[in-house]
C-alpha cells in the first residue's frame, strides 16, 4: 500500500485538478487509503486551496457535489441550503446487458452508449455543446455533466423523467405506431402499419432508427440465422419468419421504412407488432443504474439524486490508478482510456500477484498467474489499486 500511496503522491504533486464551475458552492468528499470512510462536508474557496488539501492528504478518491449550496461545508444536508444541481449521467459497463468480458471491450461498449446519449442530449433535448462536459470516470465508464440554468432547479422526479425518456422506459407504442386502411384495387378492407418517419423529432425518430437498426441486423444474417432470431419471439413461426426475412431483401426496403411504411407484404403488420418491442430494446440508453445482484433490485439512477457526489476531473481513480479524464465531445470517439488515461510510466516494479488476472494497458496485453512478476509501473499501479497485487522487494 505504501508504494501505491507514493505513486498517487507523485502524481498529485505535479498535477492540477480540473475544478468544476462554482467550486466554492460545491460540497467535497474524499476517501483515503486507510479505509476510514468518506470524509465529506468539505468546502474550498479556490482551486489553489483544493489542490493544497489534496497534495497534503493524498486521497484515494476525490469527489464533488453535482449540487450548488449556500453553505456547502455545513455538517447536515438541511443546513447546506440546496440551490440547484447539474444534470449528471453515469454510464458504467457494469450496467450493460451482455457486456464484454475484457476490460477493453467493456470500455468500448460503454463508449458507444455514451455517444448515443450525447446524440440524444444534443438533438432531442437541444442542449448546446458548450453546456455539456464529458469525463472518463477512471473506472468502467463515463460521466456526462449538463450545466444549463434551465435544469438546475429540476428535482428528483423531473430528472427521473429525463432518464425514462432516454432509456425508453414507459414508451407507449400506440402513440407512434398506428394502422391505416390500405388503398388500391384488390386490397379493400386491408390494413397497413404506419411508423414515424426517420426525420420525425424526438421519440418518433428514435423508433424509426431502432426499426432500421433491427432490420439491418437481420439482413446481415443468412435465412436460417434470421429465422432463428425471429422465431424467438412468441407468435412468430418458421414460415412467417421466412416470409418476413425475404421481404427485407428487396431494394428500397430501408428507404420505405425510413418514410414510415412497414407494409412490406400482406400480413407483415401482425409480425411487426410482435417484433416492435424487440426492435426498441436497442434504442434506449443504459443510464446510471446500480444493480443490486443479491436482491435483484435496481437502485434509483444517479441522475435523479440531486445531492450526488461525482468524481473530480483530473483526480485519480483509487480502484484503477487511471486519471479521471475530461474530454471534448469531439474527442470522445478517438479517446482510448487504456492509453490516454494512463499517467504512470514503464519503469519495472516487482510484484506479488495474489490471483490470476488479465488486462490491457498501453497497447499490451497481460495474462498473469499467481506468483511474482516484474511489470511496468503503470500496470503495477493498476493491479495494486484493483487489490490483486502488492509491491515486493527483489531479493
């Protein structure tokens, strides 16, 4: 542990924290290497005062409040006098369905979710890029901070509604998908299914994009593979599945769907009704849900908690040794956490590894067994922060 503390000290002596706007109105909290619990209800008047505190105390984790308070250093939440809060989104690989098994794979998946969320915030909600900050958490995901005066006063219920919209929770399909009479000789009495067009604003456009994504995915499969996917949905048998799949092969199908026309062949409306829930599952964003694996319950999203503490950009994540890295929206796509958030070098460190562990770092892969190993400092810090190794003196 002494080695890990020394490396954190080495970093903080030369690093400058990216203090958030309104620093003096924020509550601050810290966790230390002695496992003494969270020390919160701290406040600072300037970034210099904050940096001096961090350099003198060498915390394992550094947090600040999403909220602004009249008296941020007061010992109780009531005494602080809440004045508003940023809108925070916490996207974590632990919350993704079917997450990759490798750390690098998890980080790539959660980046895709983050980019999707940013698209919604910019297009559906109309927030300006200048009001949005993106931060790599230093662990398994990303934080998005929306700092717009229009949302500062939102309470937990309003913030929960934002999450419901983004995740597609409570979406009523009948508001968007409807049947209309079929026009044309020989089809009297028929019905066709109409979806929102691709250029529809808000939820309608999202539904269309999700349908197209689903169809494009099916078109990458051969017929047996597509039939296997479709028949997983109750009510769709092999014959209907084959007819549906073949109807997707024609030219212009995607453009027809983009216009909102789902009437691909006689009887396709019934299949679409069964499939639509399946289509829409991929269009929502998994936002800040903490899953209690033992009880099988889902906690309230981070977004809805107006008194939440969030990691300070520029600090180190105490469970990985990676930098909590602020990013531009345009820079997120090319950001590689296992390269760009690594702050320690390659000088060799002798370790005792307590259990097998695999990871990637700075372009290299490591599959480690229990026992002694000499590894680059950046990998050593990561393993010690994860609790699977300790520094040892070579005899």
